[in-house]
């Protein structure tokens, strides 16, 4: 097995319980959107506790291409975003800077308000299933935008400005909900969004926009109402902690038989994960306060099989399932993982089987609740038989969250694994290798 990028390879020595403390910073899925929201303000914004990850670099580059001045603030992790001189960016440069990120789609509303024009390149991201931009484009058209498709990408204009509208999402998509919020706040009139996503990161984005002067009401039954305003100012905001990274480290403690204190992890955002963690047999201690966190540890007893179904919030998050499946390979009995958010997210289990796991995937909905992928030829359910002894192998990382799971599996296995494509992990995990080393992991570059 070869790689074109020698720096993209990691040797991971197994049989390594992770022990110690790790800190999580602002949520990846909020920080990048809050950075985009700064485009809407007439004054500077200050965003704190920003993680040093690839997605932040991509958004920073795209903002700078559009004339936003982005500088480091006085405290570590602070970004200052000055949108005073927003300008139209070169199409080719947008394509280069966007890379594999899907974030450019969220620039549309803010840029239409500021410049009357936006451009969307071909979008990348992790290949875990359809993430159609149809919801985004349908919403933008409802606001009065005109979409012109070209070989380079899509040019979007708003000849008559953007008007408030009523829109119902076919599925509570996080990205499409963010699109509507970022577009509606300066649109003329009232916008009503039905079947909206209500993830903690969405609520935190609403908090950012409200600080800027937006008028947003979150009703029951996934209904969000936005009253357009004429002007928004900059914000000062400290984001919620990254619940995906926190859960990933928690599952890593379980899978490796370790003991981790995740500083910054917050109970309120992770209650569904914490219930599953405890049901499997893991133990946890919750420490409140500004410098608090959650201790996740393996008590030494045998882990128990469980049935899990991913879902939109407040369900079990799709980004939590990959590292948890690694832990379930060490649980006695048959565990079930029914993935209902992304139809192709179980491909990473093939590598786990190569390491000695016994995981079978199915087209049927095995979680008890039929989902939109049932009877559609997608292998979106998995049965995990355990416990199984994992052994080292060569692994190619397919996407961000699976990459973390593969590294954790390698740490739990016997022997030395070679992991290719580790740069994908840097999209969402700050100082990943340094954190692992600090927890006692034996890893090295070849």
C-alpha cells in the first residue's frame, strides 16, 4: 500500500489504554458558521476558543478572498473578523481555497446581502452519503435568488433583493437550516422555517445572530421564525464546546480500556451519548463549572451489547457512532447500529473487520424504526458481535469521523498498524497527534 503524501501516514502501536486529560475547544460545527455570519455585520466580530483545525483555515481563507480582514485576537484562540471591505472574489481562487470543504454554500445568503452575487464551486466534504445542496438552492430561490449553473459552479444573484418566505424542509438538515438563518436575518419581511434542525450548534448560531441584532424565535415542533432587520452589527461570542470531539475521546477511553478527563465537555449537549455510554458499561463523572468537564473511564468489567439508532437532535448523533462502534467490538453479545442520517456511513466497518472485528451490514432497518433509507439498497444497519480481539493492519482513512475511529481501533489492537490519510482527521480535531501522545499513545511518523 502506498501514498502520494508521506507526511499523511502514521504508525500506531496497539494495546495502549489512553489515560490523562484532553481539552476540547469551540465546536467545529459552530465555529465555521459563526465565521461566515461575521460577513453580515457592519462592524468587527470577535470569536473566542477557536480550534486550530483545517476547516477553520479554509473558512478563514475564503473570508479573506472576499475582503474580510481576519486577525488573531489578544487571547489564544481568538479571531477578529472585520467585514468593512467585503468584495467579490475570483472564481478560480474560490475553487482552490474551498478544496474539499462544503462551507462555501453557506456564504450565499451573506454575500447576496452584501454584494448581490455569490459563487458556489463544486462541493467536496466527506463521502459518507448524499448531502444534496438541493435543499439550499430551493431555500435560496424561495427568498428570490436566481441560480445560474455553469461548468465552473453556480453563480447566484438576487435581482430584486431577498424577501422573507415560508419554507418547510423535507428533512431537518443542519446545513439547510443554517442557510435559511444566514439568509433570512437581513431579508425583507418574516421568514418561517418548518421542520428545522435544532442541534445545539444551530441554537448557538442563533445566539450569535441575536447578538448581532437579529430577531429569531424558536417555536416548538421544529419551527423557527426570523423577522428580517435592516442592519446587523458585529458580535463577541464564545462557542459551545465540541460535543463530537468530546464523545470521540469518551468512546476512545472505552475502546482502549482507558481513563480520560475531557476538559470542556458539557453534559447538556451530550445527554443521549452519556446514556448510551453508561448502558454499554462505561463509567463517567461530570464536573460542572467554568473549568469543568467529564471523566470517561472503563471500569474493568465486561462491556454490554446495545442497540443504537442515529438521528437528528436530540437523538444519538451520527458523528458519535463510528468511535462507539469500535468500543462495541469489545462488548459481549450482538450490538446493533442503525444509521438514519447518512446512508453510506458504515463503509469504515470493512477496515474494522480486517482488524478482527465481526461486523455485518444490512440493507434493512434494524433499529426498530423504519427510516428513509429502508428498501433503497443502502447498507445502513450494522450488527456487531463481540467481544473480539483486534489485531494490527494497514488502514486507509475514508473520512473525518471514521478516521478517528480507525486510529482508536489501532490503539486497541495488538501490534503496529499503519494508518494512511491522517490529514483528514485534522479537519475536525485540533492537535490530534499531540493529544494522543499526551495520553500515552505510542504513535510515530514513518
